[in-house]
């Protein structure tokens, strides 16, 4: 559904009127296209104190942007604050960014590099945790479609582990991701950028559940664009739409109820050579306040959104269907983080996904060589949100730092980043794709 307010603020009369009334001023987001595959302009590399990690300059040189030490109009700014270990050291963060933050081009990117707060040094822990509050606040200030993130690299680690993350965050693919904290692991970095950057998933097989329409179809489309052989799965009742999606993408359709007892066996049969990427996107809602919610509205949501994910993941991992170096990406929601009236069942299921990711991620990596992450969408423009009453829909669109709803492709781009072979160090993460929604953290 068209966002008429966004269109209005793009006109001269609309800008004048909304500014006079003190209304939000959303800027059109710069998303990835074949014509605009990267940001336009240089990357400004700054440092606050001494770096605590190695190889930052080398990692940035492979970001796809020209790296400079000084410029009047940066398209992106990366501040290495990994060495900030005291409260006084935070002054270096201010000194580095204060003079240049206004010069960031519209739709620009700011990434602050930090380290994991130490359990043994409370001064370092305080300083590094302070960066989180700083980044989340700066994300709400920059405006003009710009975003701000914090990437934590293990102390003494190599910035090579952050390369896939930096390429994602410093590109148009991360247009609707802001105010996020990504904590990398000490895992051995992946194989580096793909031989063909335009098709980093070449040779990999991906399965996407709930893929007949909406976010699932967008995820399948982006994975196929990036070179993956894609299998799209949805309930038999959506067979026609599922097959249309498969035909459009050159994918394989698998009509299957993911809650079926033999779902994992049938998935395994569909991928005799193994599965490299498993995307759990299938989900339903049965909204009603708890006092008015009978068990027959509660149970299906838990079964589809959470229990089927737990069961099929366990069975596919145990059977070795998901290959070493594989990726599992689940779909959570900001409702699972912040809660939502009338959605106790849905919020419980999506919070459960977050618990799954945080618990299984380290063990799946150690035992199977597989990473486990999740996306948590906010207000995304789909047929479902188009049916929401006008004033609630407008509130959902505007209550974030970018003052607009996201698109299914925004979620899909995040999933594709998690799925890349060189995202090995990204594990156990829950990435909010919500434009830094004012709901939740």
C-alpha cells in the first residue's frame, strides 16, 4: 500500500506544511538496486584512542567504498572505538564525531566499532556499554534516512571477522536497520568475500518457509538473486500462489504444512545433497486479549510460530541435513521484544524464537558448524498491515527513527547477510529490522 504521507513530504508544499506543524519528516530510503548497488561517496575512517583490534583498515578497504581520512561529504563514517576503556575515553568519541556528523550525506551510514564489555574490568565495561546508549541516541538524531549501528568485535580479535557485517551495514541493503548492536563471536572468520560479490550464495541450497507471499516471498527472491538454489515452502492451501512464486524465481515449490509430524523428513527428502540455508519464516496470528482468548486461538500460534521451528530444527540438525557451514535464520518480531496488546500468544511465540537463537547458536556452531540468527521485523508494508485501521497504521509507520514503514525486501536483505558463507562470526544475534522502532529496546 502506498505511503501517501511519505509522498506528501517529498513535495515542496508538503515539506512546508509538515515543518510548520512539527510533523515527522521521513526521507526516501536508498535501497539496493542494480543501478545503485552501493552508497555514493567515500567512507571516513576515524579512531577514538588506540584500537584494540587488528586489521580495521584492511577490512574497511573491502567494504566496497573508497576509504579516506578526511572529507567534507562522507557517505559513511566508521569510528573505531574498540580502545575506549574509561569514562574519560568517551570524550574521544565525541571529539571524533562531533565535527563531522552534520556532513554525512542523506541516506548515509555511521558504524561504531566497539568490543564486548569485560566482566573483569568494570571501567572498560562501563565505557563500552556507554557506546550502546550513544549509538541508539545518535540513530534518533541523524535524520535524512541515515542509520547508526554498533558492532562489537572480541577484544584482541581481528576485524576480518566483521567484513561481511561491515559490507552489509555500509550498503543500501541495510536501509531499514538502525540503532542496532551486533556482537561478533570469536569463531574463525569465513572464507572472505565471494568470488562473485553479486552472487555470494552461488552453489548453496536454501529453503524458505511461509514463502508463498509477503516477507517469505521477498526472502526467497533475494536469496535467488544472490545465487542460491531456492526451495519455497508453504501450506498446501497456498499451493497456487506458492507455485507462482517458484515459477517467477526459478525455484522449487514444496507444498507442506510445517507443523506436520513428518515435516522434517519431507524437507530432508527434498534436499538429498543437504541444506545450506534454512529460513523459518512461516507464521500466523490469532489476535485477541488474553481474557477473551480461548485455547483454540492460543495453541495454533504457538504450534506454527515456535514449536514447529524447534522441532524441525532439532530433527534436521540431528540428521545432518543442514551442512557444516550452514545457516539457520528464524523470524522473530519486535512484538516478542516489546509486547503488543492482543498478541500475548504471538509475542510469546516470537520471544521464544529469540530464546532459541541465543541458546542454540553457540551449541549449533560447536557441534554442527552451523550459525543460528534471527530477524525481528517491525512495521513492514504488507497486505496484513494494509488492513490495519488508518490511524493505527500511521502510528506504526511513524513511530521509528526513519518515520516510515519498512518493505519486505528490507527483512530479506538482512536474512541474505546472515546466510552468506563469510558471516561465520555472526551467531546468536537478533537483528531488529524496524527503522529503530520506538517500541522496545
